[in-house]
């Protein structure tokens, strides 16, 4: 996997700015991270489960709310300590007159989970969710990418920068980016070898029970 330093070098070669006289190190890093984040967004549009991870959350007695994990973008599923799914229910369907107890449903409000009934004790859940990778900062940091496709980041950064002076070079880079992007997104959306695609209404998804 190419590192931030290698991607910056490729970016500088494309825009013909090999030193920091015009494009500083901070500027180059910023362009690479901007391009990477834009591509992450396209990856999520093509495959919402590409950045799926899990973490644990715990309730507090007499408190209906629990904050998301700090890197959570979209929660997908909650499992209790027995690995049983806690159903997702619409907030308007909650029984607000129910006594407190072990939660039997959850929804989200802002960047918080809300449970019904209100927990009467500490309950720990495993939450599966979509996260957004953090920016690269150290020279040896690498993007969360499919290996072999990292060059698209430098291409996108160069296009974003609008610093390619020669028209024929701009056209070449635009064409190379468009071709690479198509192949890249096809790879992102492809199911792993020998693995079946999950259906929208499967128990894996947010509404599963």
C-alpha cells in the first residue's frame, strides 16, 4: 500500500511542483487527504458496508441515551451480551409509559442511541456501524484502500488542485482518472470471492430482528 509520502511525491510529479517553494508540505498533505476523503465518500455510495466495524457501548441506569462511538457515521446493528439482535424501532413507536428495564428496542437521535424502555441498569452492547477513516498525517500512513488503486488519489488531488498547466496533460490526467475510477468503484462494489451478497432485508441490516 502506498504511503502518504509516496502519494505526495506522485501528486507533485503530476502538477510539476517537485519542491515546497510553491506547494508546501502542508498544502500537499491537505490535497491528498481531501482527495482521499472524496473517494471514501464515493466508496460508501457504491458499497455502504465497505467501512463496517464494531465497538461496544454501555447504557447508564435511568438514562435513555448513549453516545455513538466517536468515529461512527451510521449505526447498522446492535447485539446484546448473548449475541442476540436488539431490534431497531422508530422513535414514534416507543412506549413512553413502560417501566424502566432491559431495553427491547433502539433508535437514534442526533449522534446518540435512544433505548426503550429506559435502561434500569448497565447493559453492554456490540454495535456494528459504518465509520469514516481518519486523515493521514505521518509520512508512512496509508489510506484505507483496495491495494493497487492508490494512484487514483494522486490523480484526484492533482485535478482538484487546478495546478496542471498544460492542457494536453490535464486532458490525459482527467482521462486516466475517469478510467481508474470506474475500475476502482467496480472493485469496491464487488462481493469477495466465494461470498454472497447480503440482501437489503437480511437480519444483517439495521431493521433485522
